């Protein structure tokens, strides 16, 4: 191997090592640095600087025995440098201010005292060595999750910041996942950090009495991320498995940090049981495959077992299933059925009715109509859909005309069904879904 080839191989090996460590430990690294600096923006900046330095150093010297410790130590030095630059800048500002007021001040004026520059050399929460203490690091990670999902942030900012700070995704990866420009994602993350700083959000897990109240916000962010990955709202892919599995990874982390929170186990169960069907939801060319046409032998039985175990854990911890648990129970009915015809649709109807009581929404009502159609026939379901359409709550969504088209087709009302499918196709922004709607319309012609 030539010197150039050897260098290229070392660079590639270093990049793989850095990416692997960052993918697994980024949340804990940023969390520990944020606790140290009390500044989430600075923590992420110095972490990225450490990653950039690792790409060069590890290619030259090899991967260190403790790569996480290496990244933390390097980032900590960068943070100390940043603190010293700030201190020096503040001293210069103070000197300038003194010069400006020198002519007006009396001879007994007091000088402006410079800030301390010994950051990192003393004791206390903001200094000292960054020890890789598992208990403390878990606290840091939990704090980072709650901060990234803080209610002072707009919903889209919570999602972007969670994926960036906790998940370790780049702005480019987040933009690609949600089909928005990279500058938009960067602006959301920047605004989120500024908002957190301006609001004086403390870097620590919320107290136990406030944790349950704030937990819902964290779970809703992870649910949004998983839902977008499970069925993309737009673009050329029906399923964005990488985004969905990133959400599952984050939910698993949350259940490990809060093992006694039934809602977290409910969401994990829902994600696992839904993701189990991913392998059969698309064909070889990425085309969507309807539930009744899926090869159930392709379903991930390991994911189903994990999902059922998480649901059992949630049931044992809670006093009845919440919204995520009820959705997980519905997913379990599908996953355990040998076929669509042999699915327990009556139970699914009951579960949707319960879900409608604890978390009412037009989507829940629409899904209940689908289950009613399978359990009782299309005419009963059409009455539910028409009543829902009259409210206008799903105006602009392709989902309602899609379901209506299916019901009308089953009732033999071909012209009306075609019109419904055409309306749905015009509203749908996801290419594989839109293709199915066009095919359904053409088949009726």
C-alpha cells in the first residue's frame, strides 16, 4: 500500500470511528458539556469542534482507547478557550468604557473589575474535570431531552433541536427528513438556542413533581418524529425508515432514563409494533403496498415481541392505557392477525372508541370509521365519514376523500368513488400514496 493509500485508509477509518461514537453518544456528550458550560449553544459548538479535531487526530494517531473521554476533554478545552476569549473581550469593553468616562469621573472613581479568567480550574458545578459518571451523564441526557422539548419553543423548533442536540443529526439530515431547506433548519435551531438562553431555562432535569407534566411535551416531539418517518407527509418515499428508527432509538433512551414512566413504554410499544410492518409496506421500486396485499412473512417478528413487551410493561406500571398505549394495542391487533379478514376488527373499533374519549381528534374518528367498515360494513362507516366531512375539520387533507372513496367503491357507487379518489390524489403530497390513488381511480374506470 502506498503512502497516499495508507493515509486515505486511515482517514476513512477515523471517520467511521468518529461517526460511530457520535451516533451513539452525541446526546450524552452534548449534555455533559451543556451542564459544564451552562450554555447549550456553546456546548454544541465545542462538541462539533472536538469532532472536527478528532477526524484529523484519530487518522494520524489512531482511535484512542477512550474515544468519548477524548472528545469530552477536547471539547472542554475549547470551552475554556471560549470563556477566556469572552473574559478578555469583556475586559476590553470595560477598559473602553473607562476611557470614555474618564473625563467625567471624579478622581475617586472606582475602576471596573475584570471578570475571573480561571474558568475550569476551581471547584463547583461549572468547573472541574468532566468525569464520565454514568449516573450524572444520564441526568445530563435527561436534562437535554427536556430542554430540547421545552414549552417555550415552537413545535417545529422542538423537533429540530431534539434531533440535533439529542439525536446528533446534522442540519442536512434533518432538512432531508422533513423536506425543508437547510437554512430553515439552521434558523430554527439557532432561534431555539437563543430562546432557551433568553428564557433562562436551567440545565437540569425538571423536579420530580414537574417531570410528569413536562414528559408529555418530550413524548409528543418523539411521536411527531416517528410519525413523519412512518408515513411521510410529502416526497418520493412512503416510509423514511431512518427517521422512524432514530425516533425509536430516542424513545428507548427515554425509557431507560425514566423506567417508571408508563407513557414512555406506551410510545415505545407503538413505535416498535408499527415499525414491524415496514419491510412489507413498500415494493421493490418503493411503491406503496396496501395492508391487505402485504406479505406478512416479511414483518419483523423481533420488533413485534419488543413492542408487546413494552406494552406489557406500560400496562403493569399504569392505571389503564393512555393515547399511545391504545394506539399500540391497535397496532398489536394488526400485527398478530394472520390476515385482514381474520383481524379482530370489533376489538379495534372498541379501542378507537376509547382513544376518541381520551384523545379526541378527526384522525381518530376517521380511523374508527375504517374499523367500523371492516366490522359492520361500509354503509355504517360512510355515515361517520360524511358527518366528519360536514365539520370541515379535515379540509385540505387527502385522508378523508381516500377513505370515502374506498367506502363508496365497496357500495358500488363507482362515479362518486372515482371523484373521491381524484380529489384525494390532488391533495396528496406523497408520491407513492398519490400513485395508489390514481390506480384506484383508474381501476374503477
